[in-house]
C-alpha cells in the first residue's frame, strides 16, 4: 500500500496524496482551475518544478501568474527557449549557463562567429516559432554517468565540466524540442506558456568568470508574464538610456576614459571637475561639522605594509603588480586602511583622546576585469569617501549609530531616499579580533539599523550597505 503524505496549504487546510505524486497532481487535487493556472510549486518555501515528485509531508503552495515568483519561472523557461533558437541557427553551438536574473535572463554560448545586434532579430524569430509550437518541457532524472554520456554525445564540453563538479549524484535534465539542458527547473508546462519577451544585447563573458578561460557570447533578454509589464519595463529602459551617465558625461563634456591610456581610468574635464569640487567642498564641510578631521595619505606603500594588513594574503588578485624602488617592492594602494593605522601608531595615544574620527578622500586603484568596467560605476581608479574611527570597546555602539546617522544624512542630501541595509555577519574566512569582538560589532550594527528604521536583511559579507559613497 502506498504511503500517504500531507500537504499544508497557505490557508491552513490539509490535503493528502500518495507519496510520489507530483506538484502538478497536488495542484489538480486542489482544483482543476488551479492546475491549469499553475506554473510551479513551493515546498517548505522552496521553488520547484510542477513535475517534481512529492515524498514527504510539507507546507505547500501553488505558484501562478499572480505569484511574486511567476516572472522568475517565465524567465528561466525563456532562457531555454532562446538556447533552442540558437541551436537551430548554430547546430555546432556549445552552451554555458542560462539563468533568470533580475528583470530578465541570459545565456552564454560558444559560437562559430561573433553575434551582432542584428542577429538578435533572427534569434527572436526562431523563439517565436518555438513558442507557437508549444513544445513541452520534459523533466528527467539521470545518474551522473548517464548525464556525462548524454552531453558527451551532444558535443557539450562545458556541460561535462559542470556535471563532473557535481560528483556522483542524481542529476535533473530538461528538454524541449531538440534542446536538452542540465537544469533543476522550475519550468512552465510548455513553450507556449510564455510569450512576452525581448532580446536586449550581446556581450562577452569569460567561462566561469575566469579571464584565462574561453570568451563566450552572452545574450541578455527580458521577459514578463504580461504584455503590460513588458512594455512598462522596455519604456523604463528607453528612458534610462536617455539618462545614462556615460552618454551625459560625453554630451555635457564632464569626463572621459581612454583605452590607449588605460581602461577604467577616468579623466575629469573642467566642467566635471567643477562639479566634483563642489561635492568635495560640501563633503569636507559636513565632516568637520560632525567631528571628523581630514587626512591625506600616500598612494603607494612597501610590501610589508600590505603583508601586515592581510591584503596580500586575501586581496592580491585585485591589486596591481608591485614596482621595485631602491630594492624594495611597492604596491599602489587598493585601500586606505593601513595608512590610517600607521598614522595612529605614529605616537603614543591615551584613551582620553578617543574617539578619533579621521576621514580621507583617498584615491585607490583596484584591478577590475575588463568585462565589468562600466563608466563611473565600475572603474580601476577612484577616489573613495573613507573614514576610520579609533575608539574604546565601550564607545563602539554610540560611534556606529552616529556613523549611520551621518551616512544617511549625506546620502539623502544627494537624493538617495530608498536605502536598504545588509547586515554583514562574520564570514567563514575571517581575520581580526576574537569572537566576542566580532559579536559586539555585529550586534552594534544591528541595533543601529533597527534604531534608524531601515529596511534590512542579514548576509555573510564584508560591507554593510549595497553601495559605497564614492566620487
């Protein structure tokens, strides 16, 4: 006799099914209308494909077009439809990965020639044909050996690499039409269930983000459940293009970059420099009013400084190669922290002097991969609004609260009103003081965020906010 499982619905009701029944079966038991509208399901909060078998009692929810997760399911399926279109146009194509992302999707391909924006129209035409065909998405669970054989026959070495990393375990693949992909899902029932999309651009992307690996071609697209949502998003993109800071920077003669000098290095023109001067003047006035003293520190430092600070052990990939001066290696600075600490150590300090609040508009240089450089947003040289507070353990709570208040004040002065905080917890690989000090710092950050009524969540990271203040 088959084992029965219980599913608890959002309204608290319980339904029973035989173990092995799928999420779609569960939706159908609730009602035929819901089964017809179902896109995916949630088991204990985890988004899963309708074809996923149920093996244990759990909290259960059906995802429909009205659910917050609907667009993600739509975009994931659309990425597979785009990949099938590419396979039709380029039978020798090799496939990387193709996830749903915020407001869209992408897929990485290794192709026999470079794509242009004109090629996107041909890909879109093939996608329309696939959508009209209403090809079902077929889910299949295979062993790692079977998956390796499957993708070896298909001539997909990039997929083989991913499978080998998964080790000896069962693997889920999805197929629609002649396209087969290594994928957990979820996907819609068939290709006809999604139709509101637009391909946006083509860009280069190194395989696995490693610049020593193959350069693939990444096609970006966007998709929404409804035509209205798609149109609204495309209209926003058009408006954003008009306000792109790279376009305005050129039209208003504010700044420029020059590949022959070095990508990611910004030249401030006289008009841009005047704007920057006004920002810096405001910044300095505000810091003095809020109890800070200003500093200027060198742009380079000997290797022992970066070894002592831990940068060479943990941050070397983002640092430029050293230069030899008088027989010693010097590094151009990626951060200002060690210089402020050296200043603090320049004399004996008393606890009565604390807190010391030192700020600097410190110009730093970091190696960013060429593929991520973007106007003034991702650069290789920038001037960072940086400050370090030297205080006693008893002063930590008050100082963090005051830092947050001051930061919010500055952001709001420049029109940033919708601010979300991420509370950084201790990472697995951590340096610094004992556990108790980490816990004290984390709790102080949490209390400051709560006190300012900010929207926030917790994450294991090295920074409190989504973006730095930088100029």
